């Protein structure tokens, strides 16, 4: 690309042209929506099929957003909003409690992971010697993540239980009679096994052996509680 000489000689004009390429305030609304939808779809692809930590970091964490987690949390809360005849005549429902539990659980998992990751990095930095100073000896040194990036990462894993809820809803429409075994299989796979496996696959290289259980335990507990909610209310 040929840059005009006047632009090269004028740093202010070059900076203005660079900023202008990122200015999206005046773009059509549909362009903004389509860009966000494509970004969410790209993140979902890397969450559902996490091939490598590098791909996940550059496509999910580095370009993080909370729109996807908000959509999935809202969908799960609406789908599990089943209080039956007890709520007749009342304005309260399970939606608010489930929505808050999802966000608080996600925040707790992210804070636990972030704090343990920082402590592991500090310990590795203290123990490393000049002869063995490599990036592989430092957990999380290659791709450091902020708390918001972790919220985005763990929030997008809720897309997997959302798929399970959708399958359960479709099964009630197309499968007549008792479908308890289908509920158990879908809940176990999409509510626990798949999201836990995806999370650990994306974060395995960040976790040190000494703190593996401390990091994995909250993730297991979060998806265990969520899978019980899915089986009970979905």
C-alpha cells in the first residue's frame, strides 16, 4: 500500500487516519449488529471445538465481549423459569435468582482462576533459574488474561448447556411419552461433561500441577449445580 508523502511527513495526519479506521460511531446500525453477530459466531466455534490455546486466546479472549454470555445467561434463566402453580398470582419467578446465580457463579470461578494463576506465575518466576528461564516454565506467561477476558471465556461455555436446553425443549415436542433417559443423557453431556471438558482443554496449559485441583474444583461444582438445575427445571 502506497502512503502519500504528505501523510508520512505529518505524524498527526497519519495518527488521525489510523484512528479513523477504528471509528465506528457513524457506521450503519446493521453493520454493527452483523459484525457483533459474526464475532459471537466465531467465538462459539472456538468454544465448541477448542483446537488450541493460541486460537482461543486470539479469537475469544483478545477480542472479548460480554454480549454472548449475557445472551446465554438470559436464555438459560428464561428456560429454567418454571415455578409451576406455586407462582400463580405472584409477580416473582425463578428468572432473577437463576440469572444472578449464573453471573455470581461465573464470577467466582473466574476470580478463583485468576488469583491462583497469578500466584502460580509468581512462584514460577521466583523458582526459575537463568539456565531454565523459558516461557513454558511460567504458567500463563504466554497469554496473560484479565478478569473480563475470563468472564467472556467461561461465559461462552454456557452456550453448551444452552444447546442442551434447546434439545430438551425439542424432545418434549417431538418425543411423546416419558423421555427421562433422554433428559439424563442430554443433561449429563451438555450440562456437565462437554462444558467441563471444553473449559479444561482451553485452560490446561495455564494450570500448574500443584494447583490443578484448586482451579478445577470450582468449575466442576459450578457445572454440577447447573446440570442439576437443567434436569430439574428444563
